[in-house]
């Protein structure tokens, strides 16, 4: 293969015609074009495919040649290169409409009949080169735009994630839990989501949004939220409103991460048998993100010491999950959680509770 080294501004043109005279005439005409052209002349059509590479800008091709016709060469070219990547101008003595249509259907960008007019050939070559340059420019612009959009999207996602983390920390400061609780719940949720077979994108969003599960509590009165004793029935009803408060807090936000946080906050108190709140959903009607966070939140609460209770042992906490399987939790999730308990415990050890 003849690798065409292209300097900036250089245009590589290949002429393929079995007539030496035609090749020389076309090459001479191309010299008069006010562009930096590097012209390769081919009179044996068997060699043309070996001369084509990604640096070739334009091919000028005859149709009637020995060994291979221009039609056959066109078919081979279009398997490798689109008309935008490698324009082909057919220059042929076949002037009938049928031949022209056939060449155009096979992927020719233009068709010039012999004997050709020098000025016409120049204009058609310049036209194809301008189209090619416009295509390359558009491709570069699209690439740069795509890069900028990806960067901006990444920056927005990072900002949203940062906002979620800050809000989650505010919620934890407004509760008896510590910041380690929200970290563990997020990590546990990510593990369970991935083991369940959810996509990495969804699993990542669940992991990052899970710390917001109790965000609605910042809108619950302190005298109820921090009451040391048992809540009255009316106070318990107010406490349960933190789910609806979260729904109002996150409503209509365009970020998918925020919408995931909203879904988790709204549905993580639902129960498999329909006895949960706030909507009393049952079974698979409960969004999976709510089910996942609901389970790991309970596990973390059981295994964590609080001013009003001792931490349960891992064995007792696991037994509780088993006992609640089919009522509070989806049995499949419980089994999956227990199956991967060693990974859960590694996370628990990595994010220990700070002294109360």
C-alpha cells in the first residue's frame, strides 16, 4: 500500500484510468487548481485498491478498463469507505443515462462524460473537495461539541452528587444518626443493587442517592424528632410524614439523581406485604430502589448502637431479616443480602461508628 503522507493543507488525489493520456490530462488540469494537491496516477486498475487509504481525499475513476471495471472498483470502495469519507468522481466515455445512474447507485459522488471540459472538471473537483472539507469540519465540530457536552454533563453530575451528599449530611445532623450511617447505607445499597443484576449506571445512582433516604426528616419538628421517649400515636403520624415531605422537597427536579433520591425517600418504608407507608404498596409494585434501601437501612439501624439502645449482634440482625422475609422484605433480596454478607461486613468495618 502506498501510504500518503499528508502535510497540513495537502490534498491527496488518486486518478485511475487505463489511458495514460487521460491520466496526464486530468493531472495537468488539477495543477491549475489553487490548492495543495498531491496527485497519484494509476493506469492499472488492479493497483488502485492498494493506493487507497485514510489519507486519500478524492478518487477520479474511469469506468471502462481492463481487469476491473470502474463499477467493480466502486463496489469494493463503498464496502470500506462511505461517500463522505472518500468521494469518487467518475470520468467516463459512457454518456448514456443508464451508465450514469448505475455509477451513482454504486456510490459515485459525481459523473463527468468524456470528452470533458477542462473548466467543468475543475469546478466539479473543487465542489467535491469543498464538500469533503465541510464534512470534515462538521465532524470536528460535532466531536468538540460532544466532548463539551460530556464534560458539562459530568460537571453537572458531580455538582448534583455533591449537593446530595451535603443535604444528606444536613439530614443526619438533624437526626440521631451519624454521618457514617449514610455512608454505609449508600455502600450497602450499591452492593445489593449490583448483586441483583441492575446496570452499573442504575446501581451507581442508587448508591449515591441512598444517603438521602431520610431527607424529609429535616421538616419534622425537633420536639418530635428528638423526643427521648416513645412517640404518641399522633406524633408517630407526624414522623411518618417525613416521606411526603421528601416528595415535596424533590418534586419536579430535572436531575435523574435527584429523582432517584426522591424515589428512595418516598418508598423505603414500604413493606413487601403492603403494610408499610406512605402508599401501602405491595410486592413488586414497590420500586426496587426503595426495597433495597429499606432493607439495608434496617440492617444498619439494628447493628448500630444508639443512646437509647445497644447494637444488635450480626447473628441476631440477620435472623431478624430472615424472620421479616416475605412480610417486611422481598425474600429474594433477603437471601441475596445474606449471601453477600461478608462484603457488607467489610464495608461496615471500613466505616465504623464514631463515638457517641
